C-alpha cells in the first residue's frame, strides 16, 4: 500500500539546511498496524505528513496504492487525502460550535455528499466509536476521550484506506487512552491500515510492527537493559 524509497526532507535554515528525514525506505502493507516511535525531533511527524500528502519529499519516491504521489498536482493530492487517508491528531481539532454529528459530517460536506447520506453515514461512524447517543453534544460537552473518538469517527467517515494518528492519546488520561486505542485497534482488525506516531513505548508495543526513528533516519531498536 505504502512504499517509500530513499526519501529525504530538508529545510533551508540560514546558510545551511536541516535534514528532517534522511534516506527513508519503508513499506507498509494493507491492514498493518505500525507504530513510528522516537524522541522529539526524530522526524516522526515529518514522516507522517509525507505519508498523508501534507508535505512532499525533497527527494526520493513515495508510492501510495501503486501511484507515485510525490509529484502529483495539488488538486489530485487533495482528492487523495480526502478519499483515501484519514487523520487523527493529539488535540482533536473539532469545531466548537458544531455538534459531534456536525463535526463528523464536515468531510462529506466538503466532498459534496448529499445531506441525507451525510447524516446516515455520520450516525454509523459515531455508532462505530460508541458515541451515537452523544451525537447532539458539542465538544465542550464531551470528555477528552469522547472528543478523540468523535475525531476518529470524522477521520473514517469517508472510508479511507489508511488512518494516520499523530500522538492520538497524548492529551488523554490513561483510562481514556486505553479506550481510544481499543477503538483504533478494533478498526485495524476489520482491515483498516493504521499508522500511529508516538513517543510512548507502551503504546508502540501494542502495534504489530514498531519502526524506530532517530535524527531523521530509521534506527535499530534500543538494546534492552
């Protein structure tokens, strides 16, 4: 599904450059649950942004479902993001004036889905994360775990091929974090490809495969004490 070959991402800084990613070659198969782990500044979020077509490699190749996407025009990249890639972030990014139902409907509104179909699909997505009874509540009426589950429902309502989660439990207490990961893992068991960025080795250990990053490059896992 995902294939990176010799991917670099550099940024100009003063008279030099910063190497955010260094020669990354990585494959992710359909249905995998992969954790990207490393310290702050290791390149995890930069890699996730490239996987999600939010950024482009400086050099190297990125293929998604067999398509070379690194050089796609902006319009085609936007369609790919909207239809095939879901995103979950640490801070939820829900619109405060909309209900949970309204927030989940947003991607479909932008995608031109008819009103009745939007309502039905949003209800199904909220039911899949155990929040149908809270559909009429605004974010300030939801707990942190409920807000993150609403964000997950919004991320999967367009039926993406892959879900990219950037520190999805970083803003939650332990009980809510377990609840959210249970939802994500249940979706993965149903066939959704799941890529989770984390600095938490306990969270990473729940994945089927752990990819370690250090200073923008793939690294061997640390030796056990």
